[in-house]
């Protein structure tokens, strides 16, 4: 069995060796490497490496390894890289990498969304853990079991959410170049109980008003104030005055402006989400479920994390996540159709068998980058399946049966322990399961009907590419004599 040590040692030479790696990071499923020269990457060999589920060439070079494994591999890669280069070499590689990033990500909106996502991604494990415990506590309360334990369980599951603004502030300052603890200190103003004594715009503030959006704005302002002070105060005064001025200025602006404004935005998000699903539920679900896979493909789905977190703060669950999770169901259905339809492509079927369990649990990247996107049409039909599943869940929202999730991160079948809503747990789970089955079915049928045997020779979005498994200029199903199976 391939271990994380084996995977790390095997992939380093394929990305140009240790000297070509300038940074190492990871998210829930992807190892993110900064590379000095991407032309040194042997992508074909990297994709064929056991344990590698796909690669994404983005602002960082991303290797899809799956949850759990990615953290172990990232730690091992970091261990293998130290020591690797001199300080001068590292500075030179870093400067080159920053320039390449600047050229590749020229869109300000795209850069801003990714930086905001970077603030929230490290918080996902705590959101998942607390969400699972909150769901368990709810089940115990509804069943009347262990009444002496449920208050303690509620305290454990709710403490993080009560102070999440502090963590958001810390991560915001860290991401945008400030002192993390100062970001946390400024954001703590948002949840401090004493703000109830402060009057702004003629009304008393409420602790937590503005939520994570207020904390994000407060810490971002604090970071800019800190950087402004650092460049203008001499060293002796900088130690004393910069932290004080940062907390004072950012804190006062937060109290007398940001909390009020962010509170209005947060309330609008909650109102809009409720209206969207209760009024236009089926159509909204169709659109959201159908467009989510392209967002995942671009890595922009993480920009929705602040919205999910805001809804969880306000309502106890996010009604958007179960709808968006239907995209993964469409992806699974499409992959199953490819597996049945292209029965002679043993390499592709092997890829599907290895990636399908992760897909059922909501990790869609292996199927996206290993199956549907390279084939083209299955990616579009997977989106159709996601749209159908989203419309199913949205239709029930129009009837007043809301399905939500108490945490973000998992989807697919892994989301069941995190489901919540305004109906019984059984009905909530049944609606979500019905959406999954709809997504599977429509994704399968749409793919099976539109995909021809031998269509593994289609390029992205169905464009023809040089044949590897068929005769040039002949039938799609006629095998070539020099056919070589893909690894």
C-alpha cells in the first residue's frame, strides 16, 4: 500500500525536484505547491502516480490527494524540503513566483475572492466538528435522551461559533499581512458583551452584530492601520504606539460604523437566502446546482464560505449548502454512466472506481479532473444532474420544508449527520436523499444518452482531439492496432 511517505518522495522529482518548490500548503483535498518553473513538471507521470487523484494548474500547482491523506503528504513534503536552498536562492525563487502569480491572476475580483477564501478555509475543521456535535445534541434533545449531558454538549458545540469572529479576525490579519493577534483583538470587539452599552446611529449595538463579515472588515481595517503606522513611527515608538493606534482606530470604526453596516449586510444575506428558496426555490435550485461544478473547477466555491458561515450564525444552518451539494450527485451519476458506456476503456474505468467513493462523500475533484472534464460532455451532463437535484430540494423549500446544514465542508452522503431544518430529522433527511437520487439519475441518463462508445477521445467540452483509442478518420468504436491504455 502506498504510504504518505512514499507519495511525497515519489511526487517531488515529478514536480522538478526540491529546488523547484518554493512553498507548500494544503486545503481539505489538495496539496498546493509554489513552483519556480512549471515546465519542469512531468504531469503525465504525476497523474499516474498511485494516490494522486488529479492535478490543477492554478495560481499554485495543486495535486488532488483527498481528505486526510493530503495533510500527511504535505507534512512529509515539507520535511523532505528542509534544508533545500540558500536564503538568496529562496528569495529569488519567491520573487519569480510572485511575478508569475501576478501575471496569471490579473483579475482583481478573482484575487480578492481567493484571499477571502483563504481566511475561512483553516476554520473548516472546527466548523465540521462543532456542527456534528450540534446535530448529535439536537437528536438527543428531540429523543429526550441523556438530559444531563445535553447542556454540556451544547456548550462544547456552540463555544467556537460564539467566538468565531475572533478566529476570523486572526486569520484575516495573517492573510493580508498584519499581526494576527491584533486582527483577533480588533475582531473581538464584535462579540464583546459590553458593546450592548454602546449607542450607534441612535440604537444600542448587540453583541455579535455584523458577525463574521463585521469581524472580517474590522481585522482588514486594522491590518491597513497597522501597516500605515509601521512605515511612519520610529522603532522605539512603534512597539508601543502601533498596537495601541491599531486597536483604537479600528475598534472605534468597528463600533461606530462597521458593526452596523455589516449587520445590515448579514441580515440581507439571510433574508435573500430565505426569499430565494421559498419564492423561487425550484428555479433557484436548478441554477445553483447547475453552476456549482464550474465554481469548484475554478476553485471559487470557497468564496461562498463567508455566506454559509453567516447563515449558520443567524439561523443555525445554511440552506444553500444542501442545494449546492447536488452538483456532486450529478457528477457521480455522470461518472457511473461513463463507467457503463465506455466498458472497454479499462484505464478510465479504473480511475472511476478509485474516485467514486470520494465522490459519494462529496469530494468531487477526482471525478472532475480525472473523468468528466477531460471527456467534455460528461462535465456538462453532470451539471445537468446537479441542476435537477437542486431543483428537487428547492421545490420542497417552496412548500415550506427547509433543508440546511449545520456546518460546511462535507457534502454528498457525508452531509447527513450535519442536516438540519424546520421539519423532523427524518423528513429533512428524506428530502436531501431524494435530491441526491435525482441528481444521480439525471446525471446518469443525460450522460448515457449523449456519450457515444469510444467518446473517451473527446477533448474538453466535447472538442475532438487526436485519437489514441480509435482509428484516425474511422469509426469511434473501431480500435487501433497501436492502442496503448492510458495510465
